[in-house]
């Protein structure tokens, strides 16, 4: 039984050296639990606001509301409804997510269980671990450079191995090999890394995929097409050209076919459910993944289900803030045979609860980079869970 006696919050720096929120709760026994929220740079238009107005105001709001929690008794995952009844509408998604994460840690401690067991006790029997999705080479908004870069945001390695430990080893070795190849193929390559610790290159997406095709590892891309869509055109910079909806469809379809892509995230802008549906119909054996299209929102997922727009969904808990909404999204996805991809954000912290959420909800994939302490912390937590169940 968790009775919250004190609540405190402060700003900390994420992996991009930008401010995000850390929340601590002290329970009746005197034990304190803390959790932080990541922050996204490539955000969907329909994503919940990170903070009601700003981070500082959310911190002040928590101070005003902290006495309300002392009357609440929280024992199960479903009791997060009591937290949301108090906080929703008064704070943003980052704050709500960090608060609920700290509460989950407290519940797990009081019950002498793992966090994932509070979410789903059956996960112990199922022992299904998500496949790792690792960002190897980056572009788009995640790569700050004055020169050329890929227009697509992420180029992903997705080992088939079901063991997180073995998959991480495969991805790390592949990333080292890619650095060696980039030094030969990209005269401007300087072994620099972007927001998600992926290699920065001046090559375009075809040239990047040519390199990754040499690795003999299943490949994916995060097109993040809304980030370069305006005035009904997809405006590419490397090389400079514009594509309309039909041309974008043809281009993406050719990439899937020519490079055997198994995973394509946000290939069209965030309003275009129909093109996603058309692409899925053409490539039913690839994962057509909705991120900006869905933004971890059950209503938008329902719309996608109605027209069969996707067969995989990105789940970023801080996109909605509510872990109860995350649960609704996961249940809808499972009922409609849509694969679940729990995902980090570009601005990360060393918070590891994403791994527990991914395993607890029995996700199909965990998208969490390859290197970088903030990203490896989550994968190492997943490996820790893997070892504990052997």
C-alpha cells in the first residue's frame, strides 16, 4: 500500500543538455522514489503538451497539489486513476509520466515485486522480449549540421535475435563497422554523433542504405516525413527536390523493395492515413509504423484501425503522459494485431522504466538507440530482466 506523504520536483538536463523534469515522492515508510521524463524534438502535431505552460509552472503546480495525495491509497496499476483525477488538466504530459513512473516504483517496492510485474504478472510466464531497434545513422531534425545530411531521420538495425543481450552485441559491432565504411564513403564524415548517438553523415538516404545493406541485418527507416512536409509537398534537401503524395508513395515503395526494408516509420505526413493504408496493402509483410500519425493516442489509433493504416505503432509514454492511456493503446493494438514499438526520445535521461513498460506490456520491439549512456541504461535494464528470468 502506497501513501504519498511528500512530493518534490526539479529540472534536470537531458542528453541534449536541455531541461526536463525529475519528480520524487516520499511514501509513508519514509522511502523516496524518483523518475524523470525524456523530451522529444521531432514531435507530432497531435502530441500532448509536455508541460501545461512551461516546466517551471508544472513544478510549482505540484507543490500546490502535494497535500491532495496524502489522502490517496495506491495499491495497483489501475489506482493511477487517482493520480490522474488530481493532476490531469493541471500539468503536462512529461510531468504526469514522471509522477506516475515514480508511483509505479513505489508500488513495486511495497509489494516486493519488479515494476513490470505490477503492469503484467503474466509476463513472467510469457517471457517475450522485444526485438531491439537501434538507430545507427541519423538525419533530419536529430542531426544538427550546416552541411548535407539524409532527409530521413533514422536508419535502423533490427536484429532477429530474441535475446536483448545478443542483439545489443550485434548492433554495437555493426555500428563500429559502419563507422569504418563511412570513413571511406563519406569524405565529410568526422565520426560525430547526433542527438540519439547515431552517426552523422552527409550522404543521402539511398547512399546510407547502400552501406547498411552490407551488414546482413534486417533494416528499417524512420522517415519522419512530417518534418519536411509543407504546402502539400515533401521537400527534400539532399538532393533538392519536391515530391507530391503520389511521388512520395512511389519513392518509399521503391526503397522498401530495393533494400528489403522490414520497418518503415512515418513514411507520410501525420494527416495522411490513406497513404499509410495503401502502402500497407502493397507491403503487408513489412511493418508500416505510425508515430506522428498516432502519438500514443487511442482515438487516433482507432481511426488508423478503421482504415487499416498501420500494422505497427510507436508507443512513447510521455507523448500522452498517462500510463492508463498507454495501457489502452496497448490493448487496442493487441486486439487488432498491431505490433507495439516502445520508444525512447531524442532528449533522454538515465531513467530505465521504459524497459519495464516494454516488457510488462509485452511489446514486440524496443526502439532505444545503440550507444550512449542514457540509451544503454534502458537496454541494460531489459538485459537485467532477461537474466533474472533464466
